[in-house]
C-alpha cells in the first residue's frame, strides 16, 4: 500500500519545482505543439524570476504530491481576494 502526502513547496526547493514543472508541461503538451513553440513558452513561463514572483504572492501556493518517498505531481493554487 502506498502512502500519499501533500507538501508545501518552499523557496529553497524552487529549482526542483521548476524542473518538475517543465517536465510536466512537456509531457502534457508535446503532442499538440512544436518543440520550438514549447521552448519559447517554457523560457518565459518557467523562469526562476517568474516562479519567485509567484511564490512571493500571498495568494499563490505550490504543493508537491508525494507517493511514499517519490514525487508524483505538483499543484499551483491561486486565491484571488
């Protein structure tokens, strides 16, 4: 039986978050886009500066979903208020 946990992403984990985000994006959309279009989008949307800005926003949180000790997924939650 696998155990599942949700863990809040911390600033010191930003490089791992960016890597996981890029991998997830490429896997999800590679069948629908050219590599050139995807690389162009990733360069802007998944930059360290962009993630830092989002992580500093009090209405945004990132989470890792963990099965046993392996990372499975990530989530972005944004609350407007």
